[in-house]
């Protein structure tokens, strides 16, 4: 049972390191104009291997629930820490990756009842980042972006709560 809190602390620290790295890379990308990508599998490999090691130390099949716990803790921590480091709203997401694009699409769907095109999502993301001279439009864009982040946090927190509940009830 002690491996679970160790895993969570280590994943939060890893997310903090990755958020700092991405914040620096995004700032550099904004200065140079070169596109920023974070498609490399390195963070997933590191988190996966560490989770596998900790699950092995737990010596129970229920420790396989460490994988959804790792995913949820990492995504919640990473997004929150990256947004704080960049001075963004805590629920900010962008269309720079497919995962966040899904949540942006869902948020826009809730707003207008239609699934948006990628062009619409990119425009929304750019308008949010640069601001807009039209206050009403900016207000709607902020709602879409922040709702998307809130949806993502809610889904991740749900996975985390379910995984922890099952693990704790099965191992006590």
C-alpha cells in the first residue's frame, strides 16, 4: 500500500519537471516563431516504466490500477502546473494536441450543438491566446476554452477517484 503514495508524489514531481520544460520550450517557440511540438513519447515511457516498477513492488494484481492513477495524476498536475507557470487560467487547454482538441471540440459542441472543424478550434485557440477587440466574442471564447479544461479535469478526476476507490477497497 505504501507504493501508491510514493507513486503519486513521484508522478506529481515528474509532471512539475515536464511542465517547466514545456513552459520554457513554449516561451522559446513564441520568441523564435518555430512551432512547438510535444509529440515525443519520452514522458509516457518514463511514467509507464516507473508505474510498472511500483506496481511490481506492490505485489498484487490490483496494482494494475496504478496505470490509470498515473495517467490521471500526471495530466491533472501537468496541465495545472504548466498553466500556472505560463500565467494562464488553471483550466486553459489548446489545440496543440489531440487530447486537448477533443475537449475543445466537446466544449464547442455543448455551446452550439455541432462538432466543430479543426479550423474553428484553431481559430478559437489563437483568439484566446492573442485576445480580441470584441469583448463579447472574447467572453465566449474564454468560456469555450475554460469549459474544455474543466471537462478534462472532471474526466481525469473521475478516473482517479474510481481507480483509487477500487484499489483501496480491494487491498485493505
